[in-house]
C-alpha cells in the first residue's frame, strides 16, 4: 500500500501544478504541451531546451515560470563574443585599504541562479557553451581550481532558433545529452493568436503570484523519485531507447536505414523520470506506459543522430520516434492493470 504521507504529497504536488498553470495562463496563451513539458522537467530535476522560431514567447514563458515559482532568475543572451567567465564569474584582485594587502576575490557570474535562461544558446562558440556542462551535471562550477556549489533547485532552460543557422554553433552531442527535454514550440492556432494580439496590445501584461518556494520544489522533487514504476514499464522505456541504436540486433530496419547513433542510457533514465513526474502532476500515484509514451518525443528527438539517407529523404527524428512507438509492443490493458495493482500492494 502507498503510505498516507506519500498520498498527501502527490495530492499537494497536483494542487501545486494546478496553481502554477493557472498563474502561467494569465500571461501565456495556449502552448499547453510546452508548459507541461517545462513543469515535468522542473519537478524531475532536469534541464530543458526550447526550440522555436522568434516571437513565440519562449523567453516570456521561462521568465513567467520563474516568477510563478518564486525562484531567482538570470538571463544570459548568448553572442559570438561571450566568454566562459561571463557565465561562471571570475577572480579579481581586491586591495584592503586598511592593511594594504591584496587578495583574490571571486565575483559570481549569472549562472548563480535558480532558473538560468540561456537565450539563443547556439549563437556562442563551443568553448562558452561548455561552461554550462559542469553546472548542468554536477550543480557546481570550478574557477581557479576552486569549486563553487550552485544553490538548488537549479535549472538551465535554453532557447534555440531552428531556422537561422548562419553564424551559429551547433551544440555538441555531450551538451545536448544533458538536456532532459528538447521541446518544440510551434505556432499558435488562429484563436490563440487572436487572444495574444488582444492581450498584448491593450495594456501591460498581468503579474503572476508566486506559488512555490525553492525549498518546497526540492521537497516535491523527492516525491517524484518515490513514485513506483512497474518493471514492465521500465522495460518498455528501455526498449524505446535501445531500439534507436542501429547496431543492436533488435533494431528495426528503419532505424538501421536512417540512424547513425542512437540514444544512450541517460535517455532511459529520463523516460522513466519524465513518466513519474507526469504521473504525479496528473494526481496519479504510479507511472504507466502512457506516461512513457507521452515524454518519448522530447526525450529522444535530440538523442537520435540521423544519417545522409534520412537527410536526403527528409526523414526527421520525430518521424523515427513515431514509428518506434508503433513498433514497440504494449501489454494489453488488463495485463497492465494487474501489474500496477501488484506495484501498489508492495
């Protein structure tokens, strides 16, 4: 049986999700899938890369989310001349006027925040992009041989323009793999665009009310880790990730034809963590196969490296993921319910 404390915790997280989405809706029109993926990444303790053309409110979404979560927010506008120390901070020599002695003092960079917006992250060279790697994985930065821990919760929410490639630097695969989700931000519908124009041309945008503190978010992240997942759900997540690798004997023919490199073990981890977070945000006490399938596209699309055949035929990673979801068999509903009941009893 699930402990009463965990039941109350899941209910509390579901209520927090409802309050946050209400606050975000005061500023952001539509984009429900994007906002859900952002919040899933936040509560699963992951980072998120938002890909979309200019003018789709990517920056506004992230800033509004930080305000709704009562978190310290910093924005870095990535440019070709940005240096690593512009992100992490640097050591300066400071003189004590009373004693005349000099000492090195570390000046914190903008990375010391709870929510870091890396705006147009692909506009800066790999050397500067790499300044984020240690922070994203280890939650610390190293400057001058000294380690400086980052205050948690810590999220890197980056934006990228998919159509303008002149003067840009594609993110290295190692850095892409650090992002839990690669989220596509699409154009709004006609009704949504009508509401956007009406809302943004009549006066200032409404303010949002902070609903959660950093300490509360850390506690809710622990709840996500405690969500039970049946073995067959974990194996389903493994099957999705492993069959993206063309050298595997069980890889489908279309993967061997169009894929050079598939997803690594981090993809399997994020499929399960994303499923857990999505489940509790929906008020459920366990994660199922439907939750894994719901997060498959944002988890896998930046971890599948296509080859020349795919490029020549216009085959995108999302199409490959769609075919994978069709090819990987799912247990029958009755069998899955039985297995989930066993999980809840244990």
